[in-house]
């Protein structure tokens, strides 16, 4: 059994590199920053700064068909407008393809990968429980001449971790998730593989993100285990929704963040994070004043127990 009892990488030094708190925010450049993304960025930033840690930004731009030209720079400009300054030069996934291929080669050598000819539409028509892959191509061998994806075998493995907000979480590879696509048929590296490698290589100790990704964590822990990585600690936030209860996202056409009144927006987000900011912060001219208060008073244990919160 693979079990994480004491959550996350611990402070100290590994190979001479400090492993103190290092957090990150990893937006995809598929459009401008919306309120839901800024909410996550703010929580991640506050969690890092409140612990005297570092906060990094990574541009998750692997899904090239969905990328919007100029969106990456617009996102960075918006973060700066709200005072969310990062500590190191932002990493771009599109410049790390050799690193991902190196990991794929390692997994292939362990006989953990197989070529898959199944289409997403075809599998969707089967109405499989929890989207589990039925193993149609598991016995297929390399090389495979036809266009194919690469899947990672989900060997029976128990995985557990303690989420800092949601509490103990348990998953079973092969039950809660099946054989994972790690490289798509169009040759794009899958998000699940890339983020695990990126977080490890950047020395990320703590990940703060939306609760809609809680179920993905089992997959990430599984890959950590196979690649010999020490998992990060996790804190999954209640998701931010619109008036109809839909998660604020680009898919639901969430509006771009309005940077004209950054302090007021930050104040609203602190309310959503249940941090009880004083009313006078909303009228502050400088967002740094709001952030200084928020860092000093950051209490993740005060986050709402609800899984979703309506944006104010």
C-alpha cells in the first residue's frame, strides 16, 4: 500500500536544496483570468506568504489547440495588477517536452505503458462506471503503426493522503480510476503526467487548488509513487460558482477579472475564503494593503465546509 500519513515534503534540505514551503499557481493560457482562477491564485499566494514561503507561477500551455495568443502575458499582467508577485521566472510546460518524454521512456521500460487505439467518443458510448477504461488495448504491444494514445496501467494500489481542508482521502487505482492516458493521440502530453513532473522538478511542497480537482489527486499520487517522487501537501478549496451554481470557468464563460478596483475584488475574494476581512479594506487604494492584512490573518482552517460557494 502506498500511503501518505504525514502530508507533504518536509522542511529541511535535500541534495543541498532548501525544501521549505514552495507553492504555485498554474493557469492555462486559454483566455483571460476570471474570478474563479484569481480566487485560487489568491489562496495559494496567501498560504505561501503566511508561512514565509515562495510562490511560483507556471504556464500550463501543453493543450496547444485551446491556447489563446497573448493570454499568458495577460494573465501575468492581471496577477501583478492585484499584487500577486511571484518569486521565480514562470515556467512554461511547452518548453519541457524532453523532460516529459524522459519520464515516458522510464515508464515504458517498466512495462507500464501500452498503445491505445480507442477513441474517446467510442468509450463514452459504453457508459462505463466512473469512466473506467475497460482494458481493450491492454495486451497491445510496441511498436504500434496506427495512430494511438499512450496509457499507463493502473495496477491495484491503495493511496491515501490527508487534505488540509477536506481531511483524510483514500483512493484505489483500478477502482477509482483506470488506465490513464499519459500522451494523447495528437501527441500532446496529458495534464496528469505533466503536472506531477513539473511540481516535483520545481520542488513544490504545497498545492492549493479547487476542490473539483480533489478526485484527480489519487492519480497524481499514483504517478508520484511510480516515478519515485515525494508527494506535496494538498489543500483543496471550495469551488467558486455563479448564480446558477456552475463553477466559474472558461467553459461556463466566466467574465474576465475587472482590474479597475483591485482592492475591492480582493476584499470580495477574502470574504469568499471566509477570512472575515474588515470593511475598510474594500476602500483601500493599494492592493498591497489588503494583501498585507490577508497574509497576517490567513487562516485556512476558517474555509467554508461547503464544497461550493457562490461568488459575491
